[in-house]
C-alpha cells in the first residue's frame, strides 16, 4: 500500500502526461457537431492514424471507453471534428500497442510483476475448474495487460449452475451476468461469471460442444490465442525458468483474500443498532458506508485512509464495550500500521473535535505524520450520520479499494 502523497502525485502526473500530448490537437469535444470530411491536407494520413490511435488508446487506458470501435469513433471526432473513412482509422492492433506503451510508461516494473502473478492466479483457478476444460485467453496470456485488466478464461459446460456450485465450494465471491449481443442481424446471449478476488476474473461459459471451436480475436482478426492447463504450465516454465511452479501455486492457495475478510467483518454491522442520540442514521454498516463515501470525496487515492474509514467500527459487532481494541485484533496482519493507527485513534479524534483532549495528548497525535488525515477522518466520522442519505453499497466500496490496491499497491 502506498501513502497518499505518492499515489495522488503519481495519478495526477499520469493524467497530465496522457492529456498533454493531445491538448493542442483537440478541436472540439462536441460529438454532435455537423459531420465534415477531414481534409488529408490538414494532416498526413500516417500522422492522422497515429493521433487517432493515441487518443483511442488514452480513452481505453483511462477506462473512459472499453470497446475499440467506440474508442476509435470518439477519438476520430475529437481529432478531426468530423468523420473519416474507415480505411483511414487505425487498426485495433495499433491501438493495443499504444495502450501497452502507456502501461509500460506509467506502471513500470509493477506491470511485469502483476503479469506474472495474474498468470499464476489463472492457472490456479483453471486447475480448480479443470472439468470445464478452461482456456486462458486475452491480455494475461498475450502480455498486453494494463491497470484494471481482467483474467479472461473460457469455460465449456452446458450447466452454468454446475460452474457456480464449484465456485461456491471453493469460497469464491462472484456474479453471473447474461449479456445479449446483436451482431450481423443475429442475437446471442453470452454468460459471464465475474469473480472478485485478488485479481478480477471474467469467465465466459460456452456450450460444452464448442470446446474445439476456433474463436477469432477482435484485435488481430485471426484465430484467438488460448492456452489449456497443460499449455499454460509449459508456457510459464518457458517464460519464468527459475520459477518453482508448484511452490508458487501452493503459496497462492494459502493466501487469504483480505477483502473477503473485510466483507465478513462488515456485514454483521447491519444488525448493530446504535443510539439515536449519537447515530440517528441507524445501523453501523450504513454509518460506515457514509463515512467511506465522504472519505473518498476527500482523499480518493489513499487506500489506507479509505480502509480506516470503512473499517473503523467493525469492532461494534464483536465487543460493544471496547470496539476499537476488538477491531484491531480482528484486523491484525490484514491492514498496514497507518490504517491501524487511524482506527486506534478515531475515538480520540472525536474528543479532539469536541475540545475535550488535553494538550499533551494532542501533541502526541500531532507528532504522527498522518495527524491531518486523522482529523479529516474524524470529520467524516461525524458527518456520516445523516438519516436517509444515499451511500454506496458494500460491494461497491470494497471493489473501489480493491482496484486501488491492484493499480497502486
């Protein structure tokens, strides 16, 4: 986990770099402007393709767009203030290469470390789902990952319920999504299973009879690269010759997903009713989600601060007499020292706001470099007591912090 100053500086620097190269070329962001043909005399074709490719890549890297087609259309409108011939647009492969250049620039060595870990996680899950003939596809296999990339796996089964039962037995947290896609006048329903784990998975479940079907890549237009369990094992041995594969997988299996522990500790707070005098908003979970939401508005990239905001009251479902000590004991080894310090002193900070804290105790708090953030947390704690206000769902809050941990951890 990283400190606030590093994360916010890194994020703002990345955004500034991404925007600066194109700032002088964006004529208009009005996507409804009257179409006009982009004159080849205004910009050479090769330069035009590069500019559109860069802008489309920027849109996809920053997660403003997720599909190549939509990214290209929006990029061409921004660069050209009109329309261009389809033949003048960059290919999906060109945009993918630009995305990778951005990933290498802004993510550095962490990207390579994540890639190896994601490949190992893919193999671990594929072994669990062996009966469904899993095939690894996409960026984790090809190496074209970026911040927030999923691990994409194809499964082959005529029963999504059987897949779900297997995941249930292994304790995975997931959602099943059925998506209607219309293409070339035909309608098809695709079933996706989204797993929330150390890295996000997207499993696409196809009929068992399609296990040997040749799928085409949306990037290259050719047969999609994919790997079975045996092929992935061989691939990993070639890519990482010094890797003890079995030992790495045993270590991965023994790792506790701290976010599942957080969820298990937070859910009981829904049944913790608090004094209407101090907490008119209702149960302790609703309060915690309000505090998290306020904290996210203040310091959106500080994972340690946001975790403290979300978890500060979990002890109320364990020991109502000393909820702070109970929380710290339950979270031992699952949070950083800084997050623990926030939680340890969140009640003291309330006395500070009330003017009830002695000078000596206040000086001790001020000696900590996170003192100002503790005071901010105290304000969020106090303001997060509003009846009927909208607060994020627990799943949304945990997913947000999980993404911070993946991208900046």
